[in-house]
């Protein structure tokens, strides 16, 4: 984002997400805009909370992710049960 646009255009959701993920990266135009725009600061707080929750969730052991979302344990249990039944019938067909 050019410096002149930094003061007039709001930061895109993608840029806010990237900034929330790595605030140490070179993001001078974003930081300049954040100095003057309360709306984007509020949106950044939302992204900070989201990124923090995602980082915290990734340390939960045995968590399986699909398309960026955690898979409920009940779905994993159902999948394991279906696999066991399938293996049983495949084994029966061999005999
Ligand atoms: Zn803004």
C-alpha cells in the first residue's frame, strides 16, 4: 500500500491477517494507517484474538485439522468404527 493511500484506504482483511501473524515483518504502511484509523485497530484486535486462539489450539494434543478447522472427536470415532467394520467385511471376503 503506497504511503499516500495508507491514510485514506482501510487495510484489507488479508493484510491484517498477515500483520497479525507476523507483526515484526516490514509493514510500515500498515503501521502508519493503524496510527490514524481506529476502525482498523479494532479489526486488528479481532485478528490478534483469532491468531492467538489458533496458535493455542494447535498445541492441543491429538487434534486433527481439516480445512483449517478442528475435526470433532465424535467424527474421528465414527470414522474409526467404519474403518473397523470395512476391514472386517474385507477380511470375511478373503475366506
Ligand atoms: Zn482503516
